[in-house]
C-alpha cells in the first residue's frame, strides 16, 4: 500500500511542477501583454526564473526535504532520503517537460 502511495506522490510532483511552469508562464505573459511588453520574450525570461520555484512548489517547500535528508543521514533512514531524491528528480522532470512545451509554443530556445 505504501509503495503505491509513493508512486502516486511521484506523479503528483511531476504534474505540479509542470503545471506551475506552464501556468505561470502563460498567465505571466498575459500580464506582459497588458503592460505593453513582448509576450514571447517575457515567456522565455519567466520560464528561466520559475524553474526552481516550480520544483520547490512541487515538493511542498524546502524544509520538509531538508528534514528528510537530516533523518536519512543522522538516523540511518536512507530509504526516506532515497525517496526524497526521487521526488525531486520527478519534479525536475516536470520542469524540463514544461520547458520543452514552452519552447515548442514560442519557437525559441530557452537557455
């Protein structure tokens, strides 16, 4: 039962990060358009700055991750530390997928 819940959590982290990136850049571009800026250029800049925040939003804040790492190192609970690393990697995958979708939409490479 616990393994099934863990895989559900990994999928949730992936799609939360994907949603934060796509939603944040598209809604942010509406604001740029309203302010008279070039929306596509603003999307690229916003996507670069939202990367880390999408990961943090997906994992639910940084203190939980740090606490899990601390427990893994000092209390010998390495399986929890390994699960947390997999969750972070899953969120990073969601960010990378969102960047590919955004690059496809704006036809510009985001570096």
